[in-house]
C-alpha cells in the first residue's frame, strides 16, 4: 500500500481509525483479533513518544500505555498521568497503531512495517511543534535514526543523538533484567531525560 496523503487532519484521523490493512495478518495470528488502531496525537503537541505497538491490554482499553509499561514510562519521565494523556501536549505515535498479536509461543509479534510505511510520514508532517522526541525500542529508533545499531548502544550513546532526540529501551517489565544489568541508565540517562522533559513541558 502506498503512503497515505491526507486531505486534512480530520480526514487523517478518520481514515487511520478505519484502517484495516492488517486484518488478514491479525486473523492469522494466535490471537485471531481484529484491527483496533489506538490513536493518541494532535497538532500542537510538544513531546513525541515514538513507541513500538500496543499490547493486548492497550488493545482492549483503547488507551496507549494503559499497562505496567506505562507506569514505568511515566516514572522515567517524571510525569503524572494527566499530563501524559494530554494530547495537546504529548503525542504518542507507535510504529504500528494496532496490537500485532501473539505468535504460537505466546510472544509479542513485531509491529507490521506496512503501518509505518502507510501512515507515519503524513502524521509527522502534522506534528510541527514537537521539541523533544523519545524513541522507544528498536523499530522506532531504526525508523527515525536509520541504521541497525543495537538498542543498548543507541541508549548508552544518548549524547550522540540528534538534538531533541532520546533513544530509550522499552519500559516493559520484561526488560527489568536489562535495567539491572545496565545501572548507568538510571544513574546517567534518566536524570537528563527528566530535565529535558520538564524543560519542554514547562516552556510556555
């Protein structure tokens, strides 16, 4: 499918909500679910959270990061729930808007690349006020930064990222072991991340 060219922001939101290009793909997964795009952005947002894809709880709730990953991410950002879900200030734009499903072993499937190819450029063109971009996980980092560097390398070398860009690991509780093995993330990265988030969110 070719990249989407919106006639207006309202048309973009309506067409994205109605997207079913992955219906057959999801029907063939172990979960056999239907598409349900989780859309959480609006022009004027100053913080962009470029994430991976909704999990099952988010799919059911229709709200991004409505799970333990969201609790951890808000702690990383030093942000309360009300601010985090204020679409006029925070845009949450995953690499795939629908829950990709589980494989036969019960593991999360990756974001279908067709979603980003179809929608992402049009959405980024609407988010002209973004001052800080958080790239969560390998798929988002590869799309926005290019290349194939490992997530740990991109996160550790945060000073080398373009201005206004932070690479982060996924806040999933499955990454608790990674956090324990890499204490520098909490000691070095999180204080600077929180400082930049405060700077962007408080600058009116």
